[in-house]
C-alpha cells in the first residue's frame, strides 16, 4: 500500500552554507477527546414533557404549526391587529402558553381572527406532558370567547379543529388567575441560575457518557412523532460538558477541537467563553480553543446543541454522534485539510505524484520552511522531495512539490 508522509522543518541560516533544516521540537498531535463527558437534555424531552433549559428564558408560547408571518408569539404580543395562524387545515391545531410556574387558574380569554363553526377546547397541564381538558368542545362563538374554569397548572393549551376549511387563528390569548386577573409568563427564576456554559455550573446530576452519542436513538418510540423521522424523540436541546487538565507544555501552541459530527447547530464554550459555532449538523468542523484556555490548569468545554421541529425529512439523530479530537500544533503548522495529492499521470509501471501543502503561520514573525514529502510503500520510503516556502506572520502559504522525476529522489 502506498502512503504519503509530509513534515515541516524551519529553515535557518548556517555559516557559509545554504539553508539547513531545523526540526520542529513539538509536532502536531491529535488525541481522542471522546471520554469523560457529562450530558443532559432540555426543551422537548423523550417522554413528551418539557424541561426548561437552565439559565435561559424558555419560549413562553409555542404552536403545533405556524404560517410564515403569523407566528405563535403574535398571539401574546398585546396587539389584536396581529395573529397566530395554523399552517394547514389540521384536525387538531393548538396554541400553548407556558406560564413559567404552577398557578391557580380561573380561565382564558381568546380573541379570534374571525367567527367559525369549528370547535375549540382548552386543556391545562402541570408538566407539559399530561393534559386535562377543562372546557368542552364548542364552536368559536364570535370575535372573543371567555372560558371560565378552575384548575392548577403551568401550561395552557387552546386547540381547534381546522379541518373543515377555516384554519385556526387567534389574535390574542390571555390566561386568567382565580380572581380573573391576567397572568403574564414569569421567567425571573432563570436570572439567578448559572448557565451550563459556565465553569461554575454544577453538572453532578448529569449523566456520564463517552462519545459518540445519539440522544434520539435512545428512544422511546412514540406514535405521536412523524413517521419519516423514525418516531424517535430527536427534537430538543442537549448540553455536553467536559473538564480536563491542560499541561504547561501547551503554552505557546495552538489547541483545536475537531468535531466529526454534531447534530445540530452546535455552540462551543471554553471556560465560560463563547469559542465558536457551526450552523449545521451533517459535516465536520474545527473550533480554535487557544484564546480561551489556561495551560497548567483545569479547563472546561461545554457544547450546546438544538434540534428544532420541522427541520428534517428523515431521521437526523441528535447530539455529538461522531468522534471529537483535541489537536495541539505549533504556531506554524500544516493547515486543516491542508494537503492535496494528485497523480497527473498513472500507468501500470509508475505514476507521477504532485502535492500541495497549505501552511498556516499563526505566530507574530515571518518564517521560511522546508516542506518534506515522502512516498512510502508500506513502511519503506521509496521517494522524497523537499520544497521551500516562506510564510508571513499571521498568514498562509502553499508549498507545491515537484512532479515525480523532476525533484523527487528515489530511495531504492
């Protein structure tokens, strides 16, 4: 089997001689970062309940579907000229309000976009999973309906049947307490919480696991989830946290995390600071940790991922579903995906080999380097070539090897 090996060496002047190679004392290393993570889910939970994300204000209002421009939030914005409208003629479309805490409820007031013979009904829940119907189905009576009931709950849902041609559409929804006073969603308890991105966050109760990990494949299967995504609970928010010791030897070096796959929209935090994000889920990406790290101390990485509804046509998975690697490099190093190999000519008796090597210089000084390429047959080096390249401080440059037979040296 034929392999290609490429190495960098700083080229330094020697007395009365041409440039000679000075080998890099600390080469690039790539080590598994899969072990010792902590994990927890929030938002939509596997059993259908809802769990507020620590340190954040959960969405106060949600809906079964939304017309573009007529989103759920417009039904609680205090403006009767705006509205929420379902996106289709579904038999059970709903608008749901999360009050943020358990309350003694006295009813709801609903301002409809228009009168309709279609039935509607009201439900209440304490956990967002188990619902109690507090009003019987009845037609939308006019521009406004007031429904009185007595119940304790945190979540209130107004559902309607839009299957006969009149889509469910609400201009304003108000939830009333036991005295008839309007209740506003209250999220003040989140202000005092430490977010999972913070070093001080207590993840002792979180689950310990190793990567790769897919939170959705763990199930359970639920018949209320769409068929095309496998009826598995892929929607939701997931947090992963890991603390690790970084040696003093990392001082002055670049440190990256390479993610082979993360579903989806990952945001990466290092020691409580935002380090980067990737607005996708199906491809690999790299995050530069260097500005946020503390060599010779314990460091904490936190990764937030979120799968939102109606964002896939097949089973997408969820979480850090591929390997993660920690990469340490000198300030001058081969760039990520920086090696391109081409064989302009190949026959049964031999091949012409050409390489391009991108070199990143993240130091504050220009450098001249030798890029050494070796062609190996198994463990045996069968050809070598060297190319000089100069790289300005904070810049990149590409070293192009000569074609085989024109600068390559055969070793056998």
